[in-house]
C-alpha cells in the first residue's frame, strides 16, 4: 500500500506537519502529542490524523485529492512557463562603472572574470532597445538595474542620460519602466539628492551591514575609515524618496535580528534585504564558516521580534522584511501560498539578463564577463542554444536536489554560487541546503503562529501580499490611455497619467479613464456593444473594459481599433500584437463595454 512521508517538527511553539510530496504544511493543535519525527503513513492514516489535529486546514486541503495535487507538481511544461514569463516583468542589468571609492573587506570586485571596461551610453541604448523590442516585446514591466561591481554615483551623468532616454521609451510603449541601483551613498551630494528626490522612475538602494560597529568592520574607505555615518547623513538628505537597504550577512556577524532592528531605525528606509556572502576562498568570511545553529537562533529571534511588533500595531516591521530581496522575507511571502512548486532559483538567463561594456549578454550579473555565462551579444541577440540550460530546472538535474524532501519548495542551487565554489553550475553546498531547509521550516511555523495568535494581522498580511504582486506589472488603464491617445496623434503624458491612475481605487478607475479620454475627445462616453455594432460606429479607436475575475487581476483595459467583417480588431498590453476575434465571441468572452 502506498505511503507518504510526513515530517513533524516544532518551532516558535508551533507543531507543524509537512508533506514533501505536495509541498504542503499544516499547523497542528497546540496539544498534539505526536513526537517530532519523520513518519511513513498511508493516505487513510494521514486523512484520519489531519482531520483530528488540523481540522480547518484539512477542510481546505481535502477539497483536492492528493493524487491530483501530486500530479500538478510533477507535471512540468517548459512551454507553459515560457509563455507565462514572456508576459511578465523583465530586468536588464548593467555595471555602469568598475571603479569604487571604497575598499570593503569582502568585495568581489577584483575577481578575474571582471574586466575594467567602461560602459558607454550608446551600448546601453542599444541594449535597452533590444530588451524592449526584440527580447521581451510583450513584457508588462521593465527594470534597468545599474547595481554592479562598482559605484554607480561615479557615473551620475550617465544615469541622468539613461533616465531621459527611458522616459522617451516609456511614453512610446506605454509600459512601466524603472531604473534602479544600489549605491554606497558616500558620494551623494545635495544636487544629486534633489535630482533623485524628483525622479519617481528611479529606485534607490544602499548597502549597510548593520549598525555603526557592525558596518564599519566591513564597509570601509581605502584609508580604513568606516562608512556608516556618511551613509546615514546621505539618507537624511531625502524627504520623500525611500531606500532599500542591502545587507551582507557573513560568518563574522550572524545576528540577523540585531542587524535588521538597527537598520530599521534609519530614516527613509523602505525595505531591508539580508543576504549571505559569496565568498569561498577559505578566509574568515567564507560561507562554509557559518554556524547554522547560531544563525537559526537569530532568525527565530527575528521572528519573535516581528510577532511582537505586529502585536503592538507596527505592521511596517513585517513589511520592511518582505518588500525587498531578503532571503527569509522571500520565503515567508512564497510559503504563504501552499502546494506550489518553485521551478527555478531565480530569473537568470530568462527574465533577467545583463549586458556588458563589450555588448555581450550574460545570464547573471554576478558572473558578468565570464565566458561560461555568456549567452549572446547585441550583434547576434540572446542565443537559444546558450540559454537552454537555464530553462532546465536545477532540482531535476542535480541528484542531491532530486533526493531532497524540500525540493518542491526550492528552486535548486544558485548557479553562480556553485560555479564560484566548485567550477560548475550543478554542485550543491550542503550547508546552503541545510540552511534553506531550516529557513523554510521556520517560515511555515512563523505563518502558522501568526495565523493562530494574530488572525487579523495574518489576514492583513495575506491581502498585502496580493497587493504587492501588482508592483511587477503596468496598470493596463495607464497603458491603454497612452496607446489610445498616441494612435489619435494627441498623446497624453505618461508622467502625468501615472500620478492619477496608479493610486486610484479600481472601483473608480473606469470613470477616471473616461475623464482622461475627454481631455482629447470631449464627446467620449461609455457604451454597451451588441451584435449590431459596425465599422461605422468606430470613427476612432476605443478602450474596452474587460472585467476579469478577482483572481485573474480585476479589470483589464484593451485598445479596440475597430470592427472589420464582424471581427473585433484589438490589442492588450500583453497580447502578442494586434488580435482579431469574431464579434460574438468578443462580446461573450472579453467585454461588451466600450469607452469611445
């Protein structure tokens, strides 16, 4: 008789049961007497146990058979994932400068594979155009990331040039484009601060490894002086601009709870991202010198601090953990949705690529310059034969991943880390795997504890997690208005539209769209289409309102060019070009509401 592994463990005073076969966890009753252990149970035994020890979660889980759940996870269609990612957010990375005014103790900037070439504006423009029009023309949002191996503020004039160019492109395609970079901020001037303060397109980050004592032990000037006070002064130059803080966790300082709390107190901080050092040289900073038990104790303290702050009404404490690229924050957000499978560790070679100063494309920003990570060039484009390996799921290719109980919750070993440590992309680091497993287990316990002890805050977090998913796309009302007005030859300004459209509630968005249309066509009105509509009814293009279900994303706006032979000619933000659909089918499946 078929049996299933069930892992029972205790963390944060919560007893959790994890089912590896379906990547699903259950919070058990606090008085559950089962010993922490691994069990092999038949489904009948599991069914009986869960019904008793986790009745609420069981009622949700049992609506779908375990066989179907397993089938959903083991079925992998590369074409389906490709299609989904093609319509998503895309990131193009650059290293604007290879130079830096600091001398951080663990810097990888002197690695052999990184050259000293400087990036030109001409190369950047060509790479941006390639991303927008050839590599990802159907993407719903674009990020141009200037965080690299040097200090971006050394290229302040270049950043201004690129910003103006991206504004032109944003107006042209009607989609969100953002520029982001992480600076050490020590070169920030009043002039620079004023410029960044008024540029909503630019997202800023900085690097700090904790409070002054912690940070100044690692991040120093070439004369040995620490940087903390200068970075803090730069942060204080801003009024409204918020910063993400990137913190490198090393074996010399594993107190993630204290680091997070120290950084949380700084002004104008939007999110805090703590990530582990990439160091495999055998030095004191080497990743293998981490004490996993000690590190997990501090993560448990971090969880306790977050839970305490939430109880005090400080929801912001949790938000700053999950808003960025923090290792643990990502797991908390990811594991809020149970029963899924992480197909990849990251977007490298797929929705995230990098262009080097020589015009060559690479799959990973960390490995820019390495021939083994080169995937094409501006002259030939990204080559399918070179990116093929990045579409193979690491956990399907690496034996250690395939044998791991948590392989559905993990996208596999980081290709760059494996290469830097072992010279290939497919060798796992046992300490990294152990850390990832234990952090996943801790995130399950954190979420179950929050749900059990603070249900209102748990629900607030669930709602917030769905809200932030909208950040990775462009508001379709914004796109439709820009495209519609451009077709008319009377373009509405993207820059002005975004101020009104993005903050508006979806319930009033339709009225606002109509108001904006009336700025160009005073007679614009809302109509209901039926089968009698003809080409003569479309003297100008219109905007169609597609009311999707809430799960699919609410309301979507489409550009309708007209009617031809009882077919609707239309375009959506993520449709692959202009589409034709029979009028009856369009009215039934898409929309019968038109703004014209």
